[in-house]
C-alpha cells in the first residue's frame, strides 16, 4: 500500500520534485544562486506562460 501511494505521488508530482532537487543541488554548489532575485528569475523562466 505504501509503495502504491509513493509511486502515485512521484508519478503525479515528478517534475516538481525534480525541480526542487535541482534547486537544492545548485544551492549547495553555488551559494550565490539562492539570492531572492535569482530565485525569482529561475521561477519566471520555468513557469508556464498562458
């Protein structure tokens, strides 16, 4: 049961999870990455326009 719930969560939110993992990895590799202005720029660039 728990495996089904976790696989469903990953399948439904996989892209969001991957994006958060990417942000965390880059934040540790480049401390200047997590400045508020840069974070907003990244969010704007990956957001869906419509």
